[in-house]
């Protein structure tokens, strides 16, 4: 909704593609100045360019969310560029390789957990002190329906996303009195590079997410995230919100 995030400064990780790009564009449409972060430089710069061409304000910064120094520098760069940090969408994530639990390699496990779980913790580790300094803020962490129910073949992914759900609740409780809201979004099947890559892995196949019988567009997550980040959601914290066409209601 245009104006929903007027005068806010927002940070989006995983902003080079998919849900992150769509959400960065919605943040900007709604009035926020956006720092777009990703390990993929070309896609991240493209997101920032698309926002500026549409009349918004955005900057790209390269950042690997699994690396502490890079995340600290990202938050510093955001504050340097725009003066503050009101909304953070910690969204960067990877799916890894599909395999049963016993066949999952240590390398697959470690890289998924480092990006999806440690990465979201590192983002909060550096975002929260800035928000405390300013007197508040709103954080949304990307979990997944895989953080709520088991998805065979995705043990490390589901474990990392279940960790994000719990991490979100703990941080929400710790900082509720400090006016920092922390929520998690659990997308279902969204049409992005990630779901296309997963669909190509022979063990997964192309399963249509039930019960709405369609895939969602990344924008359908971005609209929810923008609301969660906005003052319209001022009493919402510690919440795990599904946007999954009814998948986990089954
Ligand atoms: P995507 O692959 O299109 O986008 C993910 C982005 O994260 C990419 O631009 C990638 O370069 C970036 N990224 C990966 N590792 C990074 C790192 N270490 N540091 C910084 N950036 C990094 O996928 P998407 O579907 O848009 O996924 C976004 C988030 O949504 C992920 O956390 C994913 O687990 C979650 N999710 C997606 C779906 C779905 O169906 N697509 C469902 C549930 C949850």
C-alpha cells in the first residue's frame, strides 16, 4: 500500500532475485528507502536499478550473510547511507541438495545451516543494536512451511527453517520492551529460482502446493512482509505467519 512505509529505511537480504527482489520493490513503492543486499552482484544491482527507475530510492551492497564481518559492514553501510534502520527483511536462503537424512552430506548440511540459520542470527545480531539506539524497529525473518512441517528430502533445510522460527520467538521476547518487533514469514510454494531448481531435482518432482492448487507470485509474500514491517502491525511480534495457500492447514 503506497505510503505504508513512508520515511522508513529498510534492509533486504537475498534481494537479487525472487521473494527478496519483489519485497524490496514493494518496500520502495510503499515509501521506504531500501538497502538491497545479496552475494549476487549483478542481480542485486538490477533490483536497485529497477527501484530507482520506478521513482524509488535504493542502493545495492554485496554481502554474504553467513560472514559476520560482512553483515556488520552491511548494517553500517545502511546507516551511513540513510541515517537509520527501521525495517529488516532477513530473507537470504538456499535450498541445497535434496537427499534423505542419512544421505545428506556434511557439506550440504553446513552450508544450508550457515546461510539460512546462522545468517539470520548474524543479521539480527547487528541490526538490533542499531534499532535499540534509535528506539525501535521491525524485523521479519524468512522461515518456510518447511520450518513447521517435515518435507522429505530436505532435512537440513527444514531444520534450519525450524531454527529460524524459534530464533524469531526468542528475539521477539527479548526485545518486546524495547519496541523492536520480530516476526517470521513462512512461505509455501512460491514461483522463484529456488522452487524451479528444487522442482528439477529428481527426488522432488514438481508437486503443486495444495489446497489453492497454484504457486504464488513472490509479490504475494512481499505484501505480507511490508505489512508486518509497518506501523499497521504495531502489536504483532513473535508471530509465525504462513503465506502458503493453506498448505499447513491440511
Ligand atoms: P531465490 O533463490 O530466488 O533467492 C534467494 C536469494 O538469496 C538469491 O538472490 C541468492 O543469491 C541469495 N543468497 C543466497 N545465499 C546468500 C548469502 N549467503 N548471502 C546473501 N545472499 C544470499 O529464492 P527465493 O525463493 O526468493 O527464497 C527467498 C527466501 O524464501 C529463502 O530464505 C527461502 O528459503 C525462502 N522460501 C522460499 C520458498 C519458495 O517456494 N520459493 C518457500 C519457502 C521459503
